[in-house]
C-alpha cells in the first residue's frame, strides 16, 4: 500500500507540472525544479527558479533531463535567453537522449547573432549528435552544413523563441515564429533514445514556455 501511494504521488506531481491538450504537453519548468523532476546529467549542474511574476523561468548550467517525458518525433517550442559574452553563451534542447553523453542537440550561440564577423554570424545555431559528431568535427568536415545564421536576428540578450521540428530523417529550426528556416539538417544518429532536456554550457542560461508536440 505504501509503495502504491508513493507511485501515485509521483504520478500526480508529474501530471500537475505538465498540461496536456490535443497532443501537446506544456511543461511548468519551475514546478519541475521544486519537485525534482528536472534530472541533472552530472553533479556539477546548477538550476534555479527566477523570481518573476510574468513568466515561469528557470536558469541553469549543463544538461537537465525532463523526468517522465519521452520524445521521438514532433515539434519542440521553447523560449530562451542567453548572453552577449563571446564564447560563453550556449543554450538549446537535447533530444534523442540515450544517456548523459549520448544525445542529439540543437543549440544557439547568442553572442554570434549580430556579430559583424561573417563566419561567426553564420555560427549562430548548431545541430550536433554526441558523441560521434561534435560541432568541431562537423565544422571541419561539412562547413556551414550543420550550423547557420538565424533569421530574424534577435538581440543577443533578448528572449527569443525557437521551434525545433524533429522528423525521421531531418531536423528543422525556426526562430521567433518566422516561416523562414534558420537551419535544416539531416539526422545524424542511427540510434534513437527518448530522453529530452534543456541544455546550456558556459554562463547560466534562461528557459521558459517549453511545449512538446509529438510522439513518445
């Protein structure tokens, strides 16, 4: 009986930190922090809830998986806010996760959004698949195929919206509700895990309004 109550309580917590409507699941990230439903990939990860009355926001470093969430194909919508510090602001969404070292990733480099250097401007959004295809290998072997400029171009320190469409053979990224594609790439990984999470590297980064539409 005690085990049943524990399982039921866990289910209710997951239910009330996510809202499902017509195939979409909206995730209350601050509630998941409070209920320990964002799982750190390593002990050095940090996460905090920002004190804001407007939008539920979490600020984190490294990778946090969403407990009880599974994803294989569909659409990921999320609002993100990074920093304008060169080589210190990287943030995005990890998916197809098998474990904390094996996953696909779409991430942004806000410090490159409006960079006047043409090369850096074209390194604004990146897809990679770890561990086989890190960004530096892809850049060396397939220049500008797996990274691109974003359009419309946000200010580096502003909130921006990302829509990541994951299909069987391709990944497409849109920014700030534009119909223009910022990045479209073939899927590199032959394996498909089901973990999905928020990811950052360098400075702490902000995430809000995470909604997932699609199949587990």
